[in-house]
């Protein structure tokens, strides 16, 4: 190994968060990095790339801008290079189309030599104080070994299917993440049922709604008490993604954090207010016709089983959560908008002894986004919702987390990290202006280089 190059960091998975990390690391001369992903190329949620779907964060929450507005991989530079900057300026809308964001990320990935697609990491070990990463090129089937001082896990979340559903055996039951791949088949059915209450469910419902005028029976069930809006436009609420709130949330007990997340669904789950209004207005307009609507919406409905009938249709069993009564639905096709969950990659088995865990088996993620027992080596992206709160999946806070990670990798302030951005206080400590100079410096140092749990 003495002749092998040892990288500063190797990233596993190239979603938006690790792609942003790769873009921000590239100009840092004293850091060497590689990022691997088994996919052939970058493609973000292709099964939900609906033409009119927009991001739920402003364009400033791109891969790099909030860390370095001068970075050449900014969204503004992308549309300038694409010849659309003035069109974007005249549009006067902070929220870009999801497919536009996807093309932007592809543009960034295509320029980064440190991003290797069609490369699957098959094992990770810790040998002689460095990490040994074995990777197979899925196109050539050639295996290679790489070494790094640090690693960053960016494998992301996976579509969540309820445990009682075998979607592989039930051919007309799919997760919403596959919607566009099966849309032509879905439209041929007499009835379709959507399960879920979030943005994906609403987007699929809106997309299929015109088909009801051609005879499609469209149903939308959620176990939530109502079809609730995403509270991401309230400015003081947005401060719950601030570094100060992450500090506060991380300081709470495991049980208290769990309780808080259960009450905060409307802050990171839910539907854009504009989309809810658009759906209602469409239903109202359709109701002006003499024919009855082929639409059914039901809340408080918890799905308990899906059973295929002899004719190929499905019987869905529900329990009404408020009445505690059963309800049955018959449908030809089921779309599960049941969200995403983090799934640990099996490759972590080789470094399991280094990982710090909570009693429930989840990562005990340090405030500085590490999960190793020393709090220095193994960073995670979008795997810390239970320890860091609702800023975890927020694209707009990705540059903040990446700045913190890079500053620790370099052991210096490469990117300036905002220490306090919120007007409100989340704990009982005094405001920064009332702290002593030494206390202020301590807070700043914690934010710049991180700290162990």
C-alpha cells in the first residue's frame, strides 16, 4: 500500500448532496477526493420528473451557491452557459422546475473528474489507519482498490414500501418513484388508487386528474387527518433549518427528538400550498359539468393490506384512524406515495466496529456529521434526520453541511460557515450578543471544525 495514492476523502453515492460536496472540493488544492456511484449517470428521481413539478427550495439552494456564490458550478452560471439567463430573469420566480434542476446537476457532474459513475463500491475496510475501498466498474467488470483517510456516505434514501406489501409479486402495485415509467400502463386501467399525503401523491393525482374526464376512476387515500400544506414558506418557520436549531435539536434526548419529528411532519412533508389550490380549483371547474366526478378523496385511512383478486384487481383494507372502523376499496392499480427512508448499505459491515450507534441501532450521528466513534472519519449525508432534525433532507442546507465537512477535512476554514442566522432563540442560553468573547469564539470554533459527540 506504500505505493498507492491515499485520497483525503472518498464519497460513496453521488446524489445532490455528495455531488455538491464534489463540486465544492474540486478547487481546494490540498484536498484530493473521489466519488463513486453505481448508476450509469446522474439522474435524480426520473420516475417523478413531471414537466410542471418544481423544487420546494429556491434556486439559491443549488449545489454550491450558499457556500460560495462565486463558484463556477452555480445554477446561475449553468443557465448563463445555457443561454437562458435573461429568460430566467424575466420569469421572476425563485422556484425552478425539477427537471431543470436535474439537468443542472447533470451539467455539474459531467465536468467533475472526481465523480465516477458505473462504479459500485463492494467493500470497505479499515487497514493501517486508512480506509480501503474496493470498487468494481460495472461496465468493464474490472475491480480496483482505493485508499482514503476519510469517507462520506451519500447513498441517500430509498423508496419506502410498507412491510405487508410485496410489490414485486403484485405487478400493478408500484411506488410513486416509478410513476412515469408506468404511466402509459396506468392510464389504461379503469380505476387507480393513490396512497399517501405528500408532494409526490399530489403531483401524481394532478397529473392523472385529466384522465378522469375519459372515464378513469381516481382515488386518493391518506392516513393523515387532512391533505395538509407544506409549511416551508413561513419565514420564522424556515429558521428551524438554521445551524442554531440543529444545535438545539441535537442536544435533546433521543426520545424528545423522536417526539418532535412526529409533530413536525408539516415542515418537511406535505404539499405545496399552490398545488393544493390548483387541485381544488381543477376539481371545482370539473364539478361545473352535469356528469359526476370520477374522483374520491379520503383522509384518516390507514392501509393495512393489499390483496390481489382472481380478476387481477386489488382489494385494499383500511382502518379509519378516528372512527376505528374498517373500510374496503376495490381498484385496478395502486400507486404508493409512501415516502423514502434511509437504508444502510451492506458495505458498512467491514467497518461496523468503528460505527457509533444508538440503542435502537440507528447511527449516533455527532453534531459534525460523523458516525465513527472518534468523531473524525466517517461522515454521512441525509442519514441524520433523527439526530439533526428537518434540515437533513433540505436541499437548501446541503451547502452548509458540505462546508462543515470540508472545513474538517482541511482542518481550516475553506468555506465561511454562518454561525447564527436565526432571529429566534431555541433554548435557554443567552443570545450571542450577551455572551463573553471567549464563549463566542468557542461557538465559532465548534461550527468551523465541528466537535466530537
